């Protein structure tokens, strides 16, 4: 079984084995879905030396310092996946994505075979679309984005780079989501709205108007509540 086919960024759907960044739950999940629902082989894991804490292996595969990953898994022979969550408003994932790109790595994206997507979906590098997600036609998802299980992204939407869309979030048609946004579980974005970069729409919130500044948006209707300290 393998994931769905989309208009993927160049180089990310080749057959090079993968190294996965991180050793937490989402990195373990990435290992599982790549192993069981894609043709890609996972060769190992890399994590910041300060967070490795002596770990030598995960799922029977070697764990190396991210600072030394190119020596153990050179970018001409391996691709990389960076599936970490929305830590620091996606900044951790963005920083490691840019570092891996600068080192010359190609990225692997994953689209679950259990997701409902269309062949014209424009999908950036290092993206993950999980089981049960729906992404309708004429939608573009930028680099380094995660769409969790059961999320709904409607038609003619644009999702900028480095975004995280949590489980069961609903994005109506013709919505624009700015760079580095986090959409919490079960939130709803009304059709046609635009989110500025760096917005955190809290779980269950209903956003019916454009946002003009970054920060935390809560409630129904959602209102700005201050800086997003996450």
C-alpha cells in the first residue's frame, strides 16, 4: 500500500531512503506511516545533540546527532523528513527544514492512502497529510506543512509555508492561511477569510473575519487574545 499521488515538489518522491528528524511521538508516527503506507525506506533518525540524551536507536534504527547527520546520512544518498509539531509556532520545524535544505537534502512528503485528495493538489516539500484528511481541488499547500487526521481543507485555499493544521480543523473555501500559522483541533475558518502570518486559532474557535496581526485567537466568534506564547 502506498500514499496518494499529488503534484509534489521536485525531488521529494524519489526512491532514496529517509532519515527522520526527531525522536518524539510525531517522528515515531512518521516512521510508522512511511514504513506501512509508502514505498520509502526509513534508514534512521537524527535529533539535536542537546535532546538526544544518549539514545542510540529507535524502532531498531540508528539515532545520530542532527549536527552530524550529513556525515552519517549524506544528502546525495538520503532524503529527509522533518515531521515535528507546532513547537514555538512551528519555528523548530522551520529552522530544521531550512538547515536541511541548506545542507543539500531533498525532502520526502507523505500523503496517506486514506486521505481524500485530488491529483491537482500542489504540495510543497516536507509535508504530511494524514489519514481521513480532505483536501479539495484548486488548493495549494506550501513547504513544511502538517495536516492532521480528519482535517478538512476546502477548494481554492492557499496554505503558506510552515503551517500546522490539527485534527478536525475545518477550512472553508477560498481561505488564505499565512506563514507559520497553527490551526487548533476542531476550529473553523469561514469561507474567504485571510489569516496573517503567525496566527494561532485555538481549539474549537470559529474565525469569521480576516486577521491583521499575529497572536492567539479564541472563542466563537474568535477574537485576538494576545501573543501566542507556545
